[in-house]
DNA sequence: AGAACGATCGACT
DNA sequence: GTCGATCGTTCTA
């Protein structure tokens, strides 16, 4: 089991969102490896989901990336100052994606902390709130619109089953984790879709 | 051309 | 718990 291939991303979005939990996101930046264990995701499906930017197949300059082949990175600016990273799913032409909402830090913590807080404070990356939000994750991984459209089967940003697949030491996984599903965050405007239980989290036993 | 609105975060009461 | 920052995207005219 190595790096996830395009076949993985071509599947049902909610299935992909669940199966991405526990896998490892790897970001190569200036020769350094930043990595995190995926612990929170959300599904967005243009065909039927009013919370999705490409609802009803709406095609604009921004949503164009959602129509790209599965395994493409969809990254957009939100609230004028943060970015969100998504993994494009489903067969090409079905606009859908999994939003990455949370990571456990695995590698490159010093750099991630610097990207997030700057050089000044010695913030503790072991705190629970270090990478527990989509904007935080993108900040820590130096992902912006410049990386929108990146191929997730390439070498600069990808997901794999184990840290060893990226040349990293093993990561201690808490035993007895379960998947919890619930409504998504920040989509109260989306009428009936606001209640869809399309947010998935790994919960410790 | 102008206006409204965020798939958020951190500071604050 | 509330609130403001900040700007690209989208829609209206």
C-alpha cells in the first residue's frame, strides 16, 4: 500500500471521505517533508448538495477545478484570508470533493508551526488546536490558490496509507478509534443540505 | 461598476 | 458564547 492513486479518488465521495481518515497527507516543501494524519473530513457533492460550490453543476472560474479528474487538489480562498484544501473525487465531470478539516501533526512540526505562527512565539504543536481546522491546515502546509489544481498523484502533495510510504518513521496510532459522522460546519445557509451528516471524524476510544 | 457573501479563525466578554 | 478581519468570487444591472 503506497501512495493513493487516481482510482482511489474516483470513488463515491462519502466513501472516500470515510476512507481518508487515518491516512497520511504529505507535503514536500523546499526539500522538506511536512505530514499529518487525517482525522477529520467533509464531503461535498455538486449533483445534489446546496453547500457545494458546484451545486447543480454550476461551472465558474472557481469551480472549474471540481470538474477536473479525480485526484486533483481543489484549493480556494475563504473569508478573504484563509484557504481550504479539497481532494476532487468521483469520475471526471462529476463535481465533488472531500474537504480536509483536521490533521494530527506527523512530520515537519517546526516548519508547520513557523508557517502558522511566524518566527516569534514558541507555540506548542502538540496542542489539540494546532491543525484542527481547514484554514489552519492550509496555513501550516503553505497551500494557497497557487497550488489549486495540483495533481495529488504527483510528488509535492499526496496521501498514503502509512508514514513509511513517504520515508517517515512509524506514527503511534491510538488503539480503538471509531468513525463518527455528523452535520458539516459553516453551511447553515444550505437549506436541507445543512443537516446532511457528511462530516467524518476519527474518535479515540 | 457595485454590492453581497462566505466550506474560518482568533480575540474577546 | 459573540464579533470583526479581509478580499476574491459571484451575481445584478
